[in-house]
C-alpha cells in the first residue's frame, strides 16, 4: 500500500515581547529584596516583643494596637512579594 506524504507546518519564529508592544519587565533594584524580608522580620519581632514583655514594649501607649502595627509592617513586606521579579 502506498504511504501518504507527511505534511510539514511552516516554522514560526518566536517574536520577542518588545516587538509585540509590551516591554519586558525590569528587574527589581538591589535594595528591594532586603527591604521586603526586613519588613516581614521587623513585623514578626514587633509582635514577639509585645507578647514577651506582656505589653510593656515596644510602645506601651498603644496597648493591643502593637499587634496591629506588627501585622501592618509584616503585611507591607508580604505585599512587596507580589512585585518581586
């Protein structure tokens, strides 16, 4: 029985992202990663110090608001991870 010819698809060259009108994402600055991790660690330490000192430190006037400050600082660090490249 005769064998049919195989069909070849034309090779398509990959078009770079810049040629499509979209700029390639730029890498983050050198300071970005240390600040991101630093904020997460500072927030965690803030909460730990609050619990260990039984509310005396870091800011006694805030009382339980120290927990919100600690979580707020840590959340800013976690939000920075969404822009990390």
